[in-house]
C-alpha cells in the first residue's frame, strides 16, 4: 500500500511539474530568441557606426580636397602674377592679398590635420607619395627613379596621402650596343 501511495504521489508530482517544465522550455526559447535578436541588433548597430564613420571620413576628405584645390589654384595664380612682365601696384597688391589668403588656407589645413609634403630634386621616387607627370631618359643607372623636378606639393591626412606630389623623374635606359661612349 505504501508503495502504491508513493507511486501515486510520484505521478502527481510529475504531473504537477509538467507545466513548470513546459514553462521553463518556453522561457529558454524566449531567452534564445532574445539572444538572437540582440545579436542582430548589435550587428546592425556595428554596421550603422561603420557606415557613419565612413560617411563622415568621406565628407571630411571631400571638404579638405576642396580646400587643397583652392590652395593649389591660389599658388598658380600667385606664380602667374609674379611672372607678369608689367607689374603695377594693383598686381603687387593682388599678389599680397593672395599671400594672405594662402596663409589662411594653410592654417585651416594644418588645424584640420592636413600636412603639406614636398620633395626635392635628387630624392628617390616613392610611388605612394609621388605621381609621375613627366619622365626623362638617362643613361646613368645611378639616376634611375630620381626626382628631377617638383611641379606641385602633396598632402597627407591622418598619415594617408590625400594628393600625391607631382614630379618629373629620370628613367634609366641602357644605350644600345655600339653607342656606348
């Protein structure tokens, strides 16, 4: 009889635990689903921040590139006016005014993390920083890939090249057999 009563109580306990176990399974499924949703949310959030950062960097770069073009054009204008055959006070005043504007642009670029970079004739050519505008053939091997002339300055922003330095370089070409001196 005791055994029968124990079996009955055991069955009653199991029956009363079934809804609890079912609820625990539902809670576990809900927790798993919540975890998946949170993971998706984090992925979406990461994607949003990445796109936002890229868009912001692109906007800054476009704005800075515009300022760089203005600076380069101002330099060309100053050079043009400086080489004018007939200079009067208005030309000299224009050159002075452009000089002030140039200083303001350079200060703006510097304040925004842009570094003006340059090269010198005789420096080695660096394809990361230099853009070949013109090449000059040389028969001297030691002058191969050396800068001969610098046309424009370049710009760095956050250690990345925004605009390369325009240069003329020498390219070594061996003289054909029989033409060697």
